[in-house]
């Protein structure tokens, strides 16, 4: 099939490459000409595991290409996926839908007489009704434009895997729209044939599913971090507590890892956006607990700064602190709402001299936080430091020899805010070791 993908950020570029991998002819469209140029060379403008290989494979084979032209995308395909970003509005928890609405407004009058638009972006419930109105106003008279919604459930650093082998696919369609379902099933035939379940719902249900899923995941993460606060006050061990909870099949281990909390461009934004929309609809009491979920997550960052101050005798002023990690999670260069950079920046603002290392996100971090110092390798970051903070759980940090690192640091103190370092190994190497929620 001929498919266009409108918007080529993390979601859109990955989706375009995955559609080509499924055997379709794909045209990605983005107004950023520099991004289009890089993608046509088979290079993603961000770090995502396995994506460059897919891009190179299919741009070389000419089954995938990219353009900055809405007209070309509209003429090329009968199925159009929307991967437009929906950032948080400045000063509000609400989603900013202006880019998504503008894209539909520009695409609509150029579409063929028969076309299917499938939204992938994360949106508040009620968005598809607004987009349907835009299509009605701007599509050519007599054209038959179908609108469906299929939210993405991608994890950064695992986005290719999640697109090609999803644990579920959701399709929201207008009442009785069997045509859209049939076309969608044809697009995803290989994935559905491999066993991924398809859940067909109303449009409003599809819009709600993504927000509800992220709100639940955020709740689970914040719950175990709330237990970490209690453990710190009682001398209990939150990692053992999580183990005791995880074996309960009603609870499970997924999302029950205590630490610095969640960040990135999706989970924090989606939690606030979901809560904001629910409050707009009058369900503020029903979702009031989600405000506390966000507060618990933010408090983990504050606790890490407080613990650093404690370990340095009550003040960080003039103290050299090394930070391992800048990305919000391993496997990506994404620093949006990064807990690691939030802690590093907070320590700098209260007088510490902070040096940061990250295997992939250094350039993005330098642009976002130019007041911090940066090192090209983990050992250089710790040289002469009075404290090491482990804030992003890249595998190479856990594999580092603590005895070797100790030879370079001024004082062997470490805070493992991600519960990923081998406590016994680091303590045997002579380190004073602290972890959130542990004795």
C-alpha cells in the first residue's frame, strides 16, 4: 500500500520506517527541511535503537523517502498517519494541539477524493471531533475522508520493537465505519497475523486509552517511590519491598522499580494532559489522586538533592559533584524533562560545581544547560569530585569497575538514584554508598 506519515519526530520517523519494513511504499512528510534531508540519507536526527538501520535499508531500496510538501504527500497516498507532536501548553497542563490542527487544515484540501487519516498522536478526548470539523470545512466538496485514531504505545529506545511487535493495537473508528477497519487491517496484516491483538473501539475510547495507560504507569512508579520515602524513614529496604510486591500476580514487577522517577516527553506531559482534560470535563475529584502522583515524582528529585547535601556535610557550595547521566532514560539522547538534568541543574544553582557525562545526550544537554560542565567519559567526570551521582541507568555505568573509578575521585561517595549499581560490589571497593529508599 502507499502510505504517508505526517510529522517525523520520534513517533513519525519510527512509524514510517516500520511501515516500509512491513512492505508498504512510504512517504514521510515534515516541514523541517533539515530533518527531511537527514532522513533521506538514512539518518535519524535523534538516537533510537535500530532506527538508523531501518532508515538506511529502506531509503536505499526507495521504498521509503521523505518530503516537505503536503501536496506531494496528499497525492502519493490514500492512507495518511498523523505523527504530529502535541506538546504541553506553556503555563498549563493542557495539550497544545495547534500543530496537529494546522497539519490537518493544510492536508485536507489536497487529499484525494477517497482517503483515510489515522491519528497516532497523543491527544485529549474530544480531539477527533474537532479534527472532523476541520476536515468538513477544508476538504474538497464531495470527497469521502475517513478519520480513525490509533494511539501509539512506544517506549523510547524500544520504539522500533514496539511498532513492529506491539503487545496490542488500538483502533478507534466512527460508528459503523467498516471501511476504515478493513483498510487498517490490510496495513497491519503482517503484525496481526503474528498474533498482536487488535482492539476496535469508538474514537473517544481510543483517545482515552493512551492517557489512561500512561496515568496508570505513572501511578505505579510513584507508588513504589512513595514507599521508598517510607522506607527511608524506617530503615527498611524498598528494593526488597518491591520484590515482595512484584511476585503478587495482581501487581507484577513491571514499573515497580524504585528510583529517581519518570521523565521524558511523554509520561509527565500525558499525566498532566489527562488530568487537565478530566478536570475540564468535571471529573476533577475522580482524578485528584493523579496530582499527587506527579508531586511524588517531582519529590524524588528534591530528595536526591537533599541526600547529596547530607553526604557532603550539609552544604554543596564549592563542592565538585560528578553526574552520570543526562538523558531521561538509557538508550536515547532525549533530555525532555530529564530527572538527571533537573537534579544536576538544582545542585548547580545552590553552589555546586557539576560535571555531567552521558553516552548519547551530551550535545543536547550542553545546548539545554550550558552552565554545567561536561566530560566525554565517565572517569573524567569523576576526577577530583567529592561525590558521584548515578542518575541515568545506562548499562555501561553498572559495568564500570568501582575500584578503578575510586582511584580518580577525591572522596569515594556515591548516590545510586536508579537502583542499578551493585551495592555490595561498590561498598567492597571502599565506597560510601546510598540509594533512594535503602538503608
